[in-house]
């Protein structure tokens, strides 16, 4: 897998060096995919140093380097050569991967350490290469390759900068591996929790349907067990969902009818609505509202928003959910007449595990993950989420998603704009989640 861009070989520039390093370090804590991070790194390296191209290879399961990102035609040729050599055949990258020591070949026409590789390289116009290790806690995790079409050694200052950039690239790799290990652990724990919880829930439901003579206390105990089992199951789902969109590739998105998703959520929350005596209204177009996305994630987004509104709306209160199309966007609004949210708490609403003071004081159950999941799903689908609220006046959550358009289509006709504002508190304070 490679991303290519033509680059020259300009001399290093202090301002450019600082900017590249800042761009790389800013992305360390973000959810950006590893390939995109390394692609940024190799473009920065190729643009700063006196090289024709740069590339990064990572250690694969069989210890042979596998191309991850390349900047420039020659870097792509270099990685193509590695694939032709065969498993275990000597190459500069494999040698560095195994030894953990940097390697420099200033002239491939005279160097005889890698004859097969050198023969391929010369035929493609590769005449010099420097390979630097990407060091991890347990050895070399990959290599940074600097490729040139002319013989000669790199200047000492360029080589020093290259080592510095290799350390930053290694930090990206280790950070990505740590995030993946965390996601795998969470997924495993959640999966192991689901099986016994499903069994317990099934037996409890069988007991509830059985014709048993239970006393008042025994009935309440069973209800408490059932309620808390469902809560544990919900927490397990939240654990997985909190990792969700960031762990999947958006290339797997398909056409999804957002109107059908909202109707599914309306059906799913019906028992809660009846049990708590809350008035609800779902205003959904009868026609398809097509977006590109993951149906499960979009259903999770809607479930979290509607469920959150129901949770904070008192018995006899009102929750309104609307879906409307305006130009090339789909707008979803979920309104409630709950207690509202103080202005100073709004910026934190989409932070994982954050719970408002009113939720804590009223002992409203929750993990503080629902809105964070909703915000993550919206971002992953190229959309936005925001909230407007005022203490004592309820809240309005809005999600804006791009529609899936036919080729050449400029967008559907303007829908009724009033559908965007089915029922709102007066002039509430607005907040949007900060980008990761």
C-alpha cells in the first residue's frame, strides 16, 4: 500500500523543519490512521532533505519489511524491488530491520553487499540509499528509507535531521500499536462479558414469564437483577462502540437510508416511552434519505441521542426527533424539555466519561460514553454534531450529515426548512465537540 507524490530534493530549511516536526507531533495523540501519519512523515522528509524520495517500511509478521508509505516515484520503485527479492533475500531494509543499525550505500554501482538488490536498483535509476531504523521498546519496528538517483553521501546535517524524523516516525508506529492493543483488549473483554450476560438475561426472562408464586421482595429482587444485568450489557456495548468508528476504514461504507434508521430507533425506544409516560414525535420523510456510511454506527448515533433525551425528560415530558433534507445535507434534530444544561458544561458534553452535574445529582444511570460515541460517529461520516441548551429550557442536539448524491447531481430540492426546527428552546447556548 503506498501513497505517492512527486518531490524534489530541496535543501533543509529551519522554518520548514520546525513546521514538519510540529505537524507530526500534533498528530501523535489523534485518531489518524497509521498509514496517513507515515504518509505525512515521508512527504515531510522528502521535502526537507537532499533526497529524491523517501519511504517507510514496517516489520510484518514474517520479519520482512512491508511497504507502508512512499513519497516520490523512486521510493515506490524501491519498495517494488523489495517485493521482487523474495522472503529472506538480503536487502538494505531487511538488514537494518534485523540489526537495528543504520545503513548507508553511497553508490550502488560499486557496493557489493547486496548484489541482487543492486542490480534491480540500478535498472530503475536508484544509485544511493540510506536506511534508518525505527526503534521500539522491543527492537526495530520498521525502517525509514532515503532514496537518491545520484551517488554520494548525505550531508551530516541532513543525516542528523533524518535520524530525528525517524525517531518521530517510530513514536507514531508505537503509538498506533498501543492504540490497537487497547482496542483489541476492550473488544475481547466486551465479547467475554456478552456471553454470560446473555445467558443470565435469558434465564431471568424465563423466570419472569414462569407462573411462580413470588413475594413482593422476591419480585423486586428479580427486577433489580434483571435491570442491572441489562445495564452491564449496555456498558459492554458502550465499550465496543467507544472504540467503534475510529477502528474501521471508511472505505467500507455503503448506501444507508437514514430515514429507515430513525424509524428503527423509534420502534426500539417505544417500550421506554410507554413505561415513563413521555410524549414523543418522530417527523421522518416517507422517501429515502440516502447517506454513505455504516448502518450500525448510524443507528448507534441515533439511539444515543434519542436515548439521552428520554433519560433526561421527566414523566409527562416531550421528546421530538426530526429528519429533514436541505440542499445536499441531512439534518437530524432531537429536542427535549428536560432540565437543560448549564453553559459552562456544554464544551465537555462530547468528552468520554463526562457526566453533567444534574445527571450525577439525580443519580441517572450512564457511562458518560453515549454523546462521545455519537460525536465520533458523526465525524467518521463527514458530519457534525452540536448542542444548544439553556438551564431550565431543555436541549436540542443537531446532527448534520452529507447526502449520497448521484454523479452530476447538485442536490435534492430544498425541503421544508420548518422541519429543521420542530420544537426548540428559546435562544439556547450552542456547543460543538472539538476535533480530535
